[in-house]
């Protein structure tokens, strides 16, 4: 048992983690990008000054920065304690230890908070939630979904996953989802139904290995694109 979470927690990843989780190239980073369920990730904050065009959506953006930070601090120690209690379930190649993971999550949160208010004013952080997003068809070239779909398979059923992915494909040319494991360190039971549905819709869906692993075995993403 790797992690017990009743709902989605505000745990954000860095730009470097996004690059590795999604096999992002320099060409990818020049695309118009949607981050679906970004939460307090610093991907937007770090990439925007370098010229990237990123729009992050998450229902948590209805809250103030102080409230998001408070939610993060409420769950941080419990999550790290659960990680420490299950050392066999984690790979310490990117993060060197549970304490290093804790430090890196705090750093991502701080970078996010520095950017949050100005980013909201610029429309880079928008309050929205899958499976319905407020964008016209094909608004983005690339949609990324980090640590939400598949990870929370117990909390969100296959119908939710299919509707969410269909929506991401409506508004973007490509979709990448990471990781493919659930919180219980098992492959999501929805992977094959999703791949089959994407093929039925006329898309190519493939599983790709990436250069990032924290959950043991969690080093794959789902890549979906037009044929």
C-alpha cells in the first residue's frame, strides 16, 4: 500500500520534472500548452519567462495563494510520512530521499506562489475542471495532465477518464498523461479501455517510457495524437 489519499492533493512539480515526465523537447516547449490539473506546480512559473505559452487549469485556482499554501501545508507532512513508511515503493534517483522530495515540493510551491497572482491576471491560471474546459476546439497544440488521470482511478471512474480525455483531445492536438500507475502502485485498470477508445475515435495512443520515476514502476506516460 503506497499511498492513502481520499481526494486530490495540492502537490506541485517543477519545470524540470515536467520535462522529464512528459519527454518534452525544446520544440514542445515552443508549443501552446495546456496544463490540466497543474495545481501548485511551478512549470508555468518557470517556463513563461523563457518564452513558453502555458495555460494552467485547476479547480483549486478559485482559492487565494494563501489558501492553496495552507492546503499544501496541511497534507505535506502526512504524505512524506507515508513515503517514509513504505521505502520499498519509491525510487530515489531524481529525488535523493523523502526529505529531498519534501524540499523540492516546497520549492515548487514557493515558485508557484510568486507567480500566481500575476499569472491569474494574465489568464495563465484559470479555474476549471475536467471533464469540461472553457476553450474552443484545438486551442492548444499540446495538453499535459500530471498526477491526476489514472493516478486517482479509485476516486474517478472510467467514464470520467474517457470524458476527460475526449475533452483534452477536443481542445488540443496532442495529449500526454503521466503517470499510468494508481496511488496503489498498480497500473490503472482504465489504460486499455482508454487506448481502445482513442483508437475508436481515430487517434493513435501509445505508452512511452520517460526519464522520471518516483513511484516504483511509474516511468511511463500515455501519448495520444491524431493519425
